[in-house]
C-alpha cells in the first residue's frame, strides 16, 4: 500500500472511531449464524424459490472440445449449465482454464464476471487483463473459472423477470417483497458453476474460491454465505450491501437510499425498508462476513474508492475476525487507487489460498450436499415461504410492525385488554411485561410480585404468574400473516393468534346464539411441560368457534366441535433456540399454516369470514402441558416483526 493511502486511511479511521462508538454495532457471537443468514435473506438479498435451490433439471453440456491455450500452460474447457424449473428451461455458459501440467485435481478460483466478455479475459485475445488474469492464476497452480453475470440474469431492471427468474417464478402483478433479487440470482449461478466443477475430475472441488468485484463482490460474499461448499470468499470493492458497515457515517460512500434508487432489482423489495434507517439496523455487514467462518475470507478495498467506503470495509472485516479461531484465515488489504480488481488484489487472494491450501485441508463444507445419480452433488434445498401460492395481496403497512421504535406503538396495539385480564387459575396479564427494545416486541412471563397479589386478583384466581398480551387495535381480514419469533425457554405457551369478532359489539358477546372466532396461528412452548414431554417440539395450529355468552378468560361459552380443528406437527428444532418464521394464509376458501416456509397444517375455510384482532401473548397452560418450573422464570418471548398482506378486494 502506498504511504499516501495509509495516511488517508489513518485520518478517516480516527475521524470515524467516535462515530462508531455511538452506534449499535453488535459484537460477533451475539447472534447465531442462522439468525444472521435469515436477516440478510429476508431484508437484503431475498429468498430463492425452493425449486431454484434444487432444480429438477440440471445438466452440464460440453459445447466445444477442450483446447490448449497459446503457450501451452492451460487447457480451456467450455460448457453450458442447462437448468429448468416449473416455468421453463434456460442455460448459461461457463469456462474453466485448467493447468495443463497438473498431476492431480487442482484448486480453483471462480470469478463472478460482471464485466463484458471480450475485454481480454480470454487469454486467446492476447490482451492481458488484470480483472481476470488467467495466466497468473494458472501459473500459480489454480484453475481459473468464470461465468458472466448477464448470462444468468440481466443487469438492468426487468422487475426480476428475465434469465433465471423466468424458470422459477410465475410472472404476475404481485411479487412477494421477500423474493430474491439479482445478486441472489448471480450467487445461484456461482453455486451451479460449482456443481459443474464437482463433476470435473481435474478440479479439487473442496478448494474452490469464489471471487467478485463491486456488484460481483457483494455476490461473491452472498454466494459463500449461502453455499458452504465454497472454501474461500474473495470480496473485492464490494461496498454498500457487501463488506461495508452500514452503521458508520461515511459521507462519500454509497448508502442504501442511493443503491436502491438505481439498483433496487439487485435486492428483495423489502431492502427498501432500511432506506435512511441504517443506524436502526439490528444487523450489519460484519455479521455477514462472519458467516464465512471458519473458511477463508479475503476482503479488498481501493484507497481512493470512496463510494465503496474502504474504512467501512476494513472495520467490518476487523469486527468479523472475532468469528475465526485461526485469525490467519482472514485477510484484508487496500490496493492503492480507485475502484478496481487488479493484479494487486489477485496476488492477495492467491497468496491466502497458497498459504492455507498448500499445507493441508481447507474444506468447503460438503455435508449439505446430497450424492445424486451420475455422481453429481447438489445442495440440499432450503425451503422458504415463497413456495406459498399467494393470491393477489398488498402489503398492509398500517397493521404491520417491525417493532423498531423505542416503545410499543399504541396507535396500533393495546398492551392490556379489559375483557381478558388473565385466566384463572394463576396468571395475570401485566403491562409491565410488555416492552419494545432492540427491534423486537418482548413479552415476559414471571412470578407475580407481592404487591400484585391484591385481594381482587386473588379472588379472580390470578395469583401466581404475571404474563403479557398485546392485541391489535384494528381488525384485519383475509390475507397473509407472518411473524418471526423466538419462544421463551419455559413451559409457557407463546402464541400468535387471531380472535374476537365481537369486540366491537359487546352486546352480542352476552347474547346466546352468536359465536366468537379464534384462529391460533401458533401456540408453542419453549420447554417440555410436566404433563407433555414433547410440547417444545410440536407446533400447534388450531381453530375454535366459541358460543356466546363469551367473555375471554372469565366465562367461556360452549366450544363447538369442528372438523379438522387442529394440526400438531413435529418440528426438528426447539422453539426457544432461535428465531423462526411463522406464516398463515387466510383466504375465503382455505386456511394454511407454515413454519419456516413449510406447510404445517391446512383446512378448508368453512367458517372464518369475519375480521379479527392479531394477538401475541403468553399463557400458563395448567391443564394442557402443566405448570412451568418456577425456577425457569422470568423468561421472554421475542417477536422480531409482524407483517400482514391484505388479500385484494376482500371485504367482510
Ligand atoms: C455502482 C454501485 C455500487 C457498485 C458498482 C459496481 O454504481 O453503486 O454499489 O456495486 O456500481 O458494481 O461497479
């Protein structure tokens, strides 16, 4: 690095140190990898349709015979990756230059090429190209592999409808704001290229580095995060939405508002939610970098690449390093000069790989790969809620809440419900137990304090526990409901539900002959109960119809018998061990429940045709699972967000 560059960086670092202290940059280790990947999937790069994760058609066709390159150092192999999904088939070309003199399988560098072919990246052109220095890569004993981003999905705004999108998505007026953007599509292209490399005996597919610059750098990072088979990520000049921290104020560098103005299609639509809210983001890009651990990570900046924000890239790498036991597996460098990927950077990347790969195993992770016919391996599919066939929906910002404020938004929610103050025997809903902090709604369960054991409460049977309830002020109707939540680690019911069509008409409540509706989107427990040992691994989805007179928690009306009333699905995680996404689709014809994108229960909609209040609460279920262990309390049920999409044209 030049003295000038070092000096510039030192000044900027000093100026920013104070800024950084004021921000809420979380330390590595506070969140699990799973949480981090989920955040970036849902808020930045978007979710891929399940079919794209494991295309039904995936084939590699040789297009021309291998050719020896001028000088004789490399063999050029070309192929097409042919793929197909539910809506069509397509293909894109890939190329590998393999060291001709290699005695066995060689490691490889895979460049996500976002520059036009024909600028000399093919050594046959005779022009040396620093962006993809094939001669140098091959000379040092690696295969040089590439595909061009445009061939996978075009780099202009098609509304994410061209290239790979065409095969896996049905075009229509509504596109789920969580669906994948073009960066995710290109990262998918990198994974399919790796699928191809796995079929080549000349390549050591456990030692493949994915490299990219700028938009390609963002893509290389996302590819390495989403596909653990990549043994190394080289993230060059990636800036905003790549390696650059969002929480730092870097006046000359690109912010989310600027990137989405021109390149919204690179991301899921929900990324726009964070425009001008960088400081409020509960996650930042260093956490994304940390997801490459324990594999190799190399981040590169340009000393004068102010738009990408070298200081933000450096700081993020420095913070991310905490995730690695062996710190030598992470490298950061600054090349002198502007926004580019050149020999200076390639030397850093090749050297990192040489240091580690020459001396032993590096291992991309093959555990996520299933061996299939013809010796080809494929990543295990990652289901996501975009499998849901959605009717025409529109996002209901009025009802939805990210819980990002300082306190519960009392224009949307009640934190206390007059007609449902607790339940006999044993628990009282207390306002003290409702909080919004660090981007989530928190509902606490604890033992009742002495001053709360009033005569009145004891007379009503609310004498042991204090829990919490939050109920939407406004009723909502047909549509799609989703929350991301983590249950408390206790045998307490954590619930997300819809109920009470009668709240606006109290007279009906007491009049025999009417009924009250209830749909439990989920009731889950964070720990086994004294009466039910498996409740922390069972997702309960239930509907009720309660005859009047009906007063919640005090006098239950008759509970009507219904067909297919309840779904109990076993899950392979503990509800209290991490955040999970729960969805519910409510249409005129059907009701469907989802956990982490997998359908858990469905039934025809034979009776729920009146709007209801969304409710989050926690309750002690004495008769159902038993009383919690008192020593487990206090505990908190956390809800990261609640989102609602209205079914268009639905009127009660
Ligand atoms: C810029 C964009 C950057 C960067 C760059 C590139 O215009 O704002 O985020 O990715 O393009 O890819 O060259």
